[in-house]
C-alpha cells in the first residue's frame, strides 16, 4: 500500500535524508587511493551518531555495517573491508540514517583519483538518468513511466539496466511500497499519489544487465565483471511535482564542483552547513 505523508512527516524524512547527504559530503574528500572501505564505514557511523541519528543499515536484515560499499564491478550491498582503494577505482557508497521514526537512504558513486574515460561516462550517464527518472515522478504518472525513462536513457548509451534490484518507497520503514524498477513500460504500474516519498536509484552496468550474488550472501556484482554505477535520491511528491529531500550538494561543495542539476526539484535555495 502506498502511503501519503503529511507535510510534517515529509519534513522528518527530509531531516534523515539530509543527515545521509551530509555524511556522503563528509566522506567525499576521504575517498582516495590507500583508504579502506572499512575506515570510511567507521567515519560514517560516528558522523551519523554525532548528528543524533542511528545508522539505518547497521543490523538491518543482519547487515554488519553502516554503509554498503561497492567498488568497480560490484553493483550494490558490498560489505566494507580492509582492502585499500586504488587509483582508477570507482565505489558506490549507499548510506541510511534513522531519526525521529523515519529513514533517509541514498547513494553516490565516487571516482577514486583519475578514472578511465569510459567509466567516467558511465557515471555521468547513470547520474543523468536519475534526474530523467525523477522528472517522471509526478501526479498522474505511474511507476512504469519512471522505469521506462531511466531504461530508455541508459540503454540508448549501450548500458545494461539491472532488473533484480529496484528503488522503493521510504518512510517509517527503509523499504516501503511501491517498488521502483529502473525499467518498465509507460502507463503501467501503480499510480503516484500526492505526499508519497520514494527512493529512485538507477543501477546501471557498463556491460550486461545480468548480475550474481557472492558467497557472503550480500554482495551483488556484474556477471561479466565490468563496472557498475549507482546513484540514489529520496523524492517526495509535493503539489503534484517531485521535490528532492536528499542532495548531492554537500559532495559537490567538498569537491569544489559547481552544479545546478538539482535546482528544478527544489522550492528554494538549499542552505549548506555541515
């Protein structure tokens, strides 16, 4: 069942989402060659707790850490470890925070130093597809409209769209209705309603869309061992239009990147403060 949130509930979800945004912003300058994903995980847990929240992933379904850290050919759900990052790697950092009864949950794929231009394009197109999908999240549209838009955009570049893993509603639970696939047909699926909140998260592979799970029971990787990119935002349907509750601006602020990509999905300028 899709839940329509009150304005007060949306603001509580936004608060949790922005803690995640600030966590990713804090990590942005720490992602570099020689650093381990386990070190980044410890930084994130401390930061989330210092901001009055609980790490949303820690212990959920028995997951052992605060971040899902998925480098290179890993798609999602990678477990942090002691293997140092290397120049040219990419790594998806998926983070959750729980505060005042509500979750925030989003992700960004970081470049480690200088990366291959082919992989850099994959990251660019995947992030662009996130906003292509968000534009379709509006009153009167359906789940299939978002999935079709993301699929059409990324497949036009020759990439593979992961089928088995999807976005989702988010609120009092990390995963709520509706499921939000990154593929689909226009006019199909559940209809969007005012006040609903979702996590839209394209998971796009450089090669085949096929994936497999590792023996650890968590890590998902591409079947052909080619890189995968993952970007995720939390979005509310407010006055019939998509409104971002999360932001990548903290990441861009830390890395010195100028961007206006989120402006059309905000009612007012976001005030940045760590």
